C-alpha cells in the first residue's frame, strides 16, 4: 500500500529547482531591485546606499518630460516599424513558398540555413561588419561611390540621419527575417492538410488557401511573432550602440535602451533615473502587448463561446422551470 501511494511529484520539483533558482537570482531579483531604486535617490559612481524620495514619482516625471527620452522612444518605434513590416511580409512569402505543394523548391534545407544564418551571428560581429562596409573615409561602399563618380568624395553615411536609420532597420530585418520564417513554417506544417485538400477540391486557388485557411489558423503563431518582435524591437540596444557613434546627428538612432544605458553608466551615473526609464518601458511594452492580443483575438471563437453560454443559461432556466412545475 505504501508503494502504491508513493508520489513522483517531488522529482518534478527537484528537476525544476535549478531553473527556478537561476530565474529568481538573475531575473526576478534584478527586476524587483530596479523597480525599487526607481523611487530613490540612488545615483553616483561607487555609491551603495540610497534613500526613498519624498515624492516617489519624481524620477518617473523627470524621465517622461525628458525631451531626449521622448526622442529615443520615437526613434525606437520608428526603427522597429521600419524593420518589422518588411520582415513579416518576406517571412510569410518564404514560409508559404517552402511549405506549399504547388512549387517544389529543391534544396530547401540549404536555403533555410542560409536565410536563418544571420540570426546566429553575434550583434557585435554584425556591427563591426557594417561599420567596415560603410566606413569613412575608406570602406567598400565609399570606394564604390567614388569609383563610379556618384559623389565628389567619401561620404559619412553614419552621420546622415535617414541613412543611419535605414542601415539599422535593414540590419534588424536581415538578422531576424530568417528566424520569423522558420517559426511560420513550423506553424504551417502543423496545420491539418485535409483542409487544403478539401479547399482544392472545391476549386480554391493557392492565394485563397493562404488567405482563408493559412492566415486565420496561423493567428497564435502571428501573435507570438508580433509580441516577441515588439519586445525585442523596443529593447534594441547592441546594434545602435556599437554601430553609430554618439547616436548620430540629432540623436537620430538613439533608442530607449541606449538612453537607459547612458543614464546609468555615463556622466553622473543616474541609476535611479535609468531604473525609472526601464519601468516606463516595461509598462509601455505591457500596454502594447495587451493591445496586440486584443486586436488579434479570435472574434469568431469568442462569439461561439458567448452563444454556447447563452444556450446553457437558457437550458438551465428551462430545467428550473420544469422542476418548479
């Protein structure tokens, strides 16, 4: 009897303990600590103590009213939009191409590896690569510009507002479209093939299958892709920091993460304001994630659940009425 009552649940706790401990030490504790010091006067190199401010929201107000932070936030959304729209469009096209039955692409594995490879290259390596390509006064791009007479002399590409933004957006697009493609392909391959076969028997074209079968059934995958891209895009740090010196002219490539880094580790080391900016970004990301979930919810499924609840409620009323009689 004791053997039959033996529980294996404890082994689940034992195996999950390393992750839980690591998460609490390296993620949960820093997040809580950051949230706390946002309400304090914690600033200055070498300082280890802090006091809570008389006005706890003072740091948050200063950050929200900071023109540089507003500029950084606008740049972050702009750069994310510039790279995500072509990224998701190309990833959808490639995913439909590789998973379709109409055109059999030879060497699919090779192309998938090639498209995904930029994602496994470190950001520092990519920054050095593109920094060398657009180098001033000597670099491959400048060499071509001068050689073909497109300009009188070398051009400082990274010191031109929209050129620098375009290069950063392209790098983010180039690094992540392969990953997005792989995720979408896995979602498409998980769909029931009989739906496509039935649609084909009914005379549906390839575009109609994609529009009315693939996209609606990919909604959970698209939500995941959009949310993860939004979170990653609003935390854009390494490429803008390493590629463009001093965030370019008029802080054209200054992102919110670079702003937070500058507040914490440059000048007067304003850890409290950096923490406040981090919490503001956390709130912004949470709000936009909730908006994405709301806009991309399955309205048909929600409507069906409401109808089912109404039917069950009506049935219960009828049963109570019969019991009363």
